[in-house]
């Protein structure tokens, strides 16, 4: 009796696995891919019918912001950008402007805009304070050992290129924007990276300003 029963159970188990695999594959196949063309249309013109304003008005043509308080988005990793848009719609990253915009964007639109920006070319920036550039360089490349602040380059790369889906591209970013984000991490106003919250809390204003200025000149 038992010899007949166990092969039967095994067969049912294998059949269930096969059905699950097919269902999962179907879901994966059905998931739409991000469309950069649709993302470009939303980025450049918005969608008046849904009260979605054009991103270009704040972040510049092709994501190359000329406003120091608004980040450059060109060449930023699509996965990272999409995560930020999702986080803006949650308490993790509250922002007076971006939160309302992110909540109005369906998930597909978020991914489409991110895919478009990922493909753009970032225009280089430049450090402004020659008196602190070496100090900023030291922090970026070696960290601050006595404060247990790791080197920024360990996660964001020697040139600030970042790692897709994990760490943001930083090279060439406006000094003012980077400093503001580090300050927000330190105060807890921005919560969507526990790692950065911990690191920023160990940094002084002078250290934040120096490393942010150095980042602006990375290519």
C-alpha cells in the first residue's frame, strides 16, 4: 500500500511544480518592458489630462538640470531612479513637489521615465572650491577612519558611476544638491537608505560640503 502511495504523492508534487513554473514564466512574460519613448514624452511634455507636469521644467533637457537645487538625472541608473519615484510616493522620502507628482504616476510611467533618463548623456560638472577639493577627495576615496565613515568610492565607484540597481551615479552632480541630500539623511528627513542615514550622521557640515564639491567634479 505504502509503495503505491509514495510514488503517487511524488507525481503530484512534480506536477504542481511544473504548473507553478509555467504560471511564473507566464507572469514574467506578461510583464511589460519599460518604454523609453513613452518616458521621453512624459518627461518633455507631461500629460495635461492627468495633471502631470513635464519633468524637463525642473530637471532640464534630457535630464541635465541647470538648477543647482534640482538633481541632474541624465545617465542615472533606471533601477535607482524608479526606486526613488516609488519612495517619493511613500513616507520614506517626502518632498513637497516630488511626492505629489510621484503619487500621480502609475508604476509603468515611473519605469518609462527612468528608462528614458538612463539612456541620456550627463553633462560634466566641476568642483568650485579649490581650498577643500583635496579634503573632499580624501573623504570620497578613503573615508574618515576615526569616525567610521567608509569611502564613498567603495559603493559609488572611483569615478562616481555607481552600481546599477544598488548605488546611485554621483559624478558631476550639483554640489548643492548632494550636500542637501547628505544633510537630509543626517537629520532623518530622508529615510530611504538606512546605510546613508548612518554614514551622514557621522559627518560634519564641512565634511559634507567638501565631499559634495569634489563629487561635482567627478567624470
